[in-house]
């Protein structure tokens, strides 16, 4: 009998891609939809759409009772309230709970300076103040394994590629392209030597599938298959869109455009890690490895 998966963020880039892959693998999909205009498009993909809000704990409880597996991707990394709701609902249930975090937790506000320190899951994180809550949420999810929750935390890096679900575009690369077009040149911040690991959306979705199939309770997985500094990405954007030679902007201009979090932790920090644990424990075999070729 097919297992039922409840996915938040099903209209989003990661959630929609994971939903499509799991559906193709034979899972039944339930998606939480905030906007009624998305009910029909979600149902057209043969998913069950439930209209509601992630803050409605009673609704979440009802759906979780129906589901065997819960995957939380909807703006999840910094929402402690939603994470706490799921942990209380799933307490002592034995159900699988997959939580989607983000690799900005590795950032140290380097302002475009390079740092080639490579994080692995066994290295304790001492995050900057701005990322403390995100790391604390991750740890709370992992610790729920002690309360009979099969908890799994997945930490994607810079995700690229065409989405498999309703939302086709990622966040970071399209944002850089949009800003670069407005400046008529590929843009990087300060020196632009900061390094980001990256992963293609199809490979990321496959890792979600392998995790729900095979991961142990309390598992943490970093997700990457390659890396690039931001300056190289900016150069490739200039080349692809026939813009002027890539140019640097200072951190203040970046903050004015992207906001504090986007500038410092999205585009000016280092986010460099290793995903050998996923390759080893889940037999994950990513296919795509060149973000520059994709651009």
C-alpha cells in the first residue's frame, strides 16, 4: 500500500520538486496550500491540496494523522513556531519528519572574502548570532529522535536547475541575474571570492527520497555536488546574458538591494561543505555538478 506524504511548501521550488519525484515513485501526496488559486494547479498534478496556513496547528494535526511521512519545506529554516508545532504533534508517533534547513548557517559575514574551510556534519557549529535560531531549530528536530520521531534534517546549499513542480526557478541565481541585468553587468560583492557549494534540484529531490527510504532517526545531511565562488558566477552571468564585464559592488549597496540576510549570508559569505555522508549512508549518486554550465 502506498505511503502518504504530507509536504508543506508544495507550490514552492523545493517542496514542489520533492512532491513530483515522490509521486513518480508511487507515494501519495498531500500538500498544504495557502492560496486558493493554487488548489487546482496542485490537484492537476494528482496531489491532494489542503487549503490552510502553517500556523494552524489543529489543521496540521489532522493532516499529520493521515500522513505516514511529513516533509516541511515551507519557509521552514527560521520558523521556530512551525517547527515546534510539528515536534509536539509528532511526539512519540514513530513517524518520519524531514525538516529543510539551509547552508547559510555556515556563513561568517565574510563580505566577499574567501574561506575554504569545508564543513561536515560531525563538526559542531558555532553560528553567528544571526544564524543561532536556525541551528537551534535543526538541533531540536534532531533531538526529537529521542521522543520516537524519525527526524531528518536536510541542509541544501545553493540550489539551481529547473524545478520539477509548479515553481520552476530557484532563488539565488535568478536574484543575481535580475540584479545584474539592472546593472548591465554580472554582480558580485566586494572581492566576490567567497565560496558556495551547490546542488541541482533534481539531485536534491533524489536525496529527499533516499532519506525517507533509508535514513536513521536523528540524521543530518549536508547536500552539495560542486562549488563556485560568486565572482565566477557573476562572470558567467555576464557572458550568458551579453552584459558588460562583471563588476564588484560594496556590501552597503548589496544590503540596500538584497537586505541584510540576503547580502551577508546569501551572497557575501562562504557556504562550503561536503556531502560524503549522504553518498555513503544513503548511496546518493548526484548527476549534475557544474552550476556554471547550467547558467
